[in-house]
């Protein structure tokens, strides 16, 4: 496959997409959802083929259990993806929004307008439901995208992409070449070299993938390297709430990047609560890692080898801390700036925690599993960013736009505003451009 030629075709489409109306983009989303629903049998059959091959790799020790889990595409998952696409139709168009408007002088007005990023390169592992999610976000945000999935989901990705492209081809005015799929590591390596064509690379996967991408491209990279999330149990935390939230955050989907990996318990929390919480987690099938203080309250598998561990499994590091500031210090030192939560009945204590913890998501009395574009109402997400430029947290439609400045004049020249007789600027904030 000629990746450069494919990218050039997608880039050409990217220059057309900003001019599409909201109606055309929504028609494209509806067509995609309808096609996925109509052809779900083909997609699930392809996924079964991938699962059979992956099971052999799993048994041979060549595939991690977490990747195998993420590979499995159920009817329920697919239905959820389709609903997400349909719900995205009702979301506001993120393109063409007036972000600010300033009169520089009479007849000279500056507008800051949202616009698509351009051409996205998305590299992901295992999860085939990423394909329709990214495609839908790209369509709604007016971006073109080249996707590269893992070899373990090649059959599912291929069928899914064909279904989506067939759907886009039925929408008058929409360039179907805006959505492309590549398959091999060699092809993704070629893509990373095309900094003259791609505007953003989004890796979704483990540490090694993201580290590789960052080391082999000049293209800006958006993503997170780790998902080391924390829950801090404050002295006033309610035991029933703590049991409910901690079990959910660890066991609801252990392989997810927003799963809690470290539990920090304030030493001042009642000992009977400490014991009940830890034993509840063990009863839920969670393996605990901690010191003698932890093992005195519940069975532990062993000590914590590294506080920066992302288990991606029903395993949990546990540590007792002296107070809120000690918890914050631990999180900022060992966390991944992804999502961290405090359980407390004190709103003042919660605010201090949420101000001081340097993470993309900081929660009060809620499971870390809420860190998700769909749950945030974004329709879906291309990933979660722990960086501090452009977009942070779950990256949905707005995170896939940038802005440009549009200046409307009436014959002005810069020379008029320089020198002893210079005209003054008004710099008057005005309303939206009609």
C-alpha cells in the first residue's frame, strides 16, 4: 500500500470538509449508523475470526489478557457505538463557531472562528469499536482521518471500515476518501514520517506504543502514556459509598485506562471502615498489594513493586497516608495526570484536593470510570489527553477543532496606525458576526 498516496487523497478531502454544511455531516452520521446496524452480522462474524486467532496467541503467551478482552466486540458494545453516533447528530456543530469578535477600528473587525484540525492519524490497539467512534468524530468535526488498528483486530477493522466507507459514498457531497485504513507496522511507520500531510497523531494503547510514536514522528502527538488513577479515602468518607465506588472503579472494566490502580486511605479513617473496604474489594475478586499495615486488615498478594504500576487487571495497590496533602503529593508524584478522585463528606476538603491534584480529571465522590467522552456527553472520544496543550481529558468534538482568525476590513493599511498621526485602535468587543 502506498501510504503517502493514500494520505495525499485524505489530505485533499480535508481541505474540502470545512465547507460542508451541518446537514451533510449529519446525513453522513445517520448513514453510518444505519449501515452498522444493517450489517452488524458481518462485523461480528469478522470479530469472531479475530478472536479465534487471538486466542491462540493468548494461549501461546504472545498476547496480553487485557488486549484480548478489549478485542471482543459484542452486540451490546456495537449497539452502544451506534447509539453514540446517532446521539452525535443532535450535538452542535463544533466548526464555524464564533469564539470571539473584536472591532479593531470602524470597518475593521477580527473574528476568532473554530475550524477542523485537518488530517488525523490514529493508531490504536485491539479495540475495533474505535473505528466507528473515530470515524464519527472525524465526520462531525470536519476532519479527515487515517486509522491504523492492531493486527489482532485486522478482520473486524477491515469489514467495519468498508461498511462506513460504503455509507459515506451514499451521501452527496461527502468525500469518502476522507476516511482511510492502513494495516501494518511498516505502513504506520511510513505515516509517522509524513509531517507535511498529517496535522495530529493520536495513539491509543499502552506505554510502548505511545513512546514509540513520540520517538518516531515530528507530527504533534495527542494522548496519554499511562492510566494510573487514584482514589483517596478521606477521614469523613462514607463506608458504603467507598465500597460502591471503589469496587466499580476497579472491577467494572479492569482493562480500561480510567480504572483505579492505587487506593490511598487516610490513617484517620476508622479502622473498621478500612477493614470492611479492603475485604469488600477482595470479595469482589481484587488482588491487593501493600505493606504490613494493609495485610493486617485483608489478604495481600505481595508488596507494591512500583507505585506507577498500571495493572489493567483486578489488582490494586493500597497505601495508607497521613492526610490530604500527603495523598496529593503521592498522586502528583506517581500518577499519570489522568483521573483521580477523593471520597469525602467535606466540600471544602474536596475543593482543596481538586485544585491541587494536577490531573486532567479530578472527581469528588464519583468513580474514576466516568472519565469517558460518551459519559461526558461528547458523543464519543478519540482518546484521553493528559497533556496541557490544545486539549485535555476525554477529547471529543471540540478537542478536534482549532481556530483561525478572520479579519474583515474596508481598505485599511497598517501605515495608518503608525507614526505621530496614527489612528487609534478601538479594540471593542462586539457580538457575533451575523
